[in-house]
């Protein structure tokens, strides 16, 4: 592990994995003093999208600053060729086992800083969002919730997925997103030629994805609907247990963007409009931070995977 960057109240280091993951790395941001005596903290894993590395993506989201404020550890893994194997057919990284890699990142981060394993969360955008969706379907025992921006999950993953545990989900998606269409399917528009670079199989639509998790989490069809400003509406589903919580934010006219991020990082002709009505980074952390995985749930499924 490289020497952490100096800075007030934080460490930021490049972590190299070993063994079967030799050559792969992630960034680790630890707020405050890093002593062995420190209390275990939540771990949030941030997954970048296609065509951007982990460090630059964090400049978009601002999760490092949120980690300092919220007191959680932030891990930022790097995908092979900046493309996650999210399960979509035809991806150039289809032979890469990124589900196991993210599991290895959780283990490695836990060896470097005290982590509350009941409070591990996964967040991503675009291809990283679809990867978070796949991980939630296949290894829900390792996480206590996911946050998704501009992405759902591969249609092929959703077709075969049977999550063994409920997973809290918070989602943000623009209705005018051409790179990850709100209704699902394949990317459209000229922008896909600039950004996608490689074929990407179809994804499920946002409403279909919400229905998937309502079924998986045992939540009824009725929901609370709230409107924020002129462009944001929220559907909230609550079950009998907190692990069933679902918050889906619909951004009217929103593009392939991170709500609340600085407008200077987006190119409107390619990405579309960005909403400044809400701050997705803060809302994601506020939603995820109240959820935790029960130890009995984690241990039972981990034994099945070992």
C-alpha cells in the first residue's frame, strides 16, 4: 500500500491486492485518525462508470468529502479497462469475475481499517450502477444496501436472479437518459458511439427494476409519492422490516448525470441535463447509513459460498 496523501483528518491510499487479484487495485479513503484502537466504521464501496477511473469519478460524486463528514471508510475499486463485468452480454470483460473481486476488496479493506461488516454499502453510476445491481443479486449477504445512479441491472442478470436476502435500494434515474434508457433496453443516440466504446447488452427499465426489488424484498405495491421542485419525484416503498426499504427518484428530463454534482464535469450534448434540485451523494448516504445486515444473515449465506 502506498503512503497516504497528507490532508486534514483523512488518509487516501492506493491498495494493491495480491494472490489471484494481483495487478488489481483500489483507492482507500479513511477519515480521521487511523489507529487499530478505532471503533469499526461503515464501509462504502464506490464503483465508477465506463471510461472513467476511480479517482476522477470521486471528483464527480464527492463521496470522499462525505466520508469525512459521515465518518465512514470509502473504497474506490478500479475496473479492468475501466469496464465492470456487470453481466451484460458482449462486454469485453465478460471473463472477469468482478463479483468476487468486490468481495476481495471488502476483505482487504477490513484488514487495513476496522470495518463494521454489518454496514457495508455499494454505490455506482452507469456501468458501476449495473455492477452494484448484479452484486446485490448475487452476494446480498456481504452488503446492507446499494445506491444506484443512471443504471439498473443487466436484463440477463435480472432474468436469472433470485436474491437470497432483501436489499435496501436507493435509485436515481433521468427520464431523458440516452446511455442508460429509463425504459430499459440498449443505449441510444449518437452519444453512445462516444461513451460506450464496446457493445453493451440490454438493461431492465427502472419501473421493472423497482418491481423486481418489491418482490425480492417482500414489499407491497402501494408506495408514498413525493415531489421535489419541478423535476424530481420520489416513490418510497416500506415493508415490515427496514431491509425492504426502496427509494426511487425519477428526474424529469434528466440525462446521464449525477444529481447535484458540479455542472462543469458534464457535457450536455453527450450526457444531457443535470438536476440541481437534489444532492444524490448526501441522499444516498442518509438512506444507506440507517441500514445494517444482521449477523445471522451474513454468516448463513457466507458458509454457503465458502
